């Protein structure tokens, strides 16, 4: 007979010594005859998201302890536990992105591009568009302080993503009123997120943009003396700011012509005009192609011209270019 069966038989014999005076099928036993709690090691799996832990030294305080009696003395033993720990790392300051400025091999200029360019420019001089009165360049005129003017331009650009110009213009005006009548870095930092969210709730992705605006304002105060940076890479290091916004901000706020701001209108229309040897897949590819052959003096005006053209003539779904 194995040792395990021998122990089981011995225990059964000890427990069956007494018989009940009330019923023959009942075998009572004293408390000391009952085996004590099992000390078998058990494994506990903790979900990854349940434990966030920085210092491995704190691990001992988090594990369950099992108290067992041995020879009249209380001995505390640590139950072995399998724990998955997600280390929480402090975020380092966001580094400036390096935005490419040119192609390794310049893209060839499209044939008769100047003909089409001049025709669109002439038509735009006669037909006004929403961007002419409600574009990002209009936000600066409501401010007196030069820093606030530049900041208002940046805010307008940040709100304009996936949003029509008339909605952006109204949101900028409402935000200006909500923070005290002037769009300044300090005013935005002092305002709570609920106030900003209420003011810009009509623009696309307003919840995310609320966070971007607060974070960008804090970065401007901490790293740029509460002013808009003067380089593309520094601008793109701000939350919610991409190359298109950066180039347009430099053109409007600082009068610096460092590149072309390419949005969906410029991307769509230049492809329809056949200005790219192969259709470009995204605005950044479009920008690099255009910058390699379009005369630099036209870099600052092409966005405004083609955005208006796209708003009134070359529409996204059913427009055409003849």
C-alpha cells in the first residue's frame, strides 16, 4: 500500500473511533483530529493592467502573506506569487521632428503648368471664396499684441483640421471670448478644459483638440517664451501640429516662406491637373514634389489660391478641371 493510501486509511481510522449516540451513520470527531489548512504553494496570476509598479523593492508589500502555526509559534511565510508588472516610464520631452525639405531627385515640372496656374489665379481674383474672409490669416487681426496675433493664427490652424473655414472662424471667436477677450498663451493655460471644449465644440475632433491646445500653450510658455516658434521642426514638435500647419503658420505669423502648406484641396487639385508624374498618395508627397519644381515665389500663395478654387469650383466629389 502506498504511503498516501496508508495515511488516508490512518486518518479514516482515527476519525471513525467514536460513534454517535443519536445515529449510527454519524461519526463525530474532535477539532484536533481535523487536518490543518493546506500549505500547498499556490500560483496567482495578476492581470497586466492591474499592477503598475515602479520600484521592485515594493513588490514584497504587495504580495499576500499566509500565517501558519508551527510548534506553538506563529510563523509568517510569503506565498509565492506570479506577478506580471508593467513598468511605468516617465515620458521624456517631445523632441523636434525633422521634416524633409527636398527630394533626393527633383520632380520634373509639369508641361503647361504655368498656363493652368495663371488661369486659376485669374478666376480666383473674380470669384471670392470662404477662405478669403474666414481663413487662418484672419484670426490675427483681432489681436493687438504681436505674440497674441501669432498665437491666434496657430490656434486657428489647429482647429481647422477636418473643419470648414466658417466653423473654424466661429470657434476662434468663441474661444477668444471664453478666455477673456484675447487669445494669449497665459489665458489658454489659465482656462480649464471644460471652457475650451465648450467654445470649440463645433469643430471636428474637438475633444482631442482641447487637449492639444492646452498642451501646446504649456509648451510655448515653457520652451518658447510664450511665442510661436520660427522653425518648421519646432512647430511640428507641438501637439496637434503637422507640416501643413507649420508652413502656413510661418507664412502668416512670421512672413517666412519656407515651404508649401499642402492640405486636401492642394493635394486633390494638383493631382487632377496632372502636375505629378505619378499620382501622389498623401499631402507630404505632394508637397515635396511641388517644392522641387514650383518657383519659390509662388510657394506662399498657392495654398490660398487652390483652397479657394477647391471651395467654389473644383469640388471633392463631383468637380472637374477642364
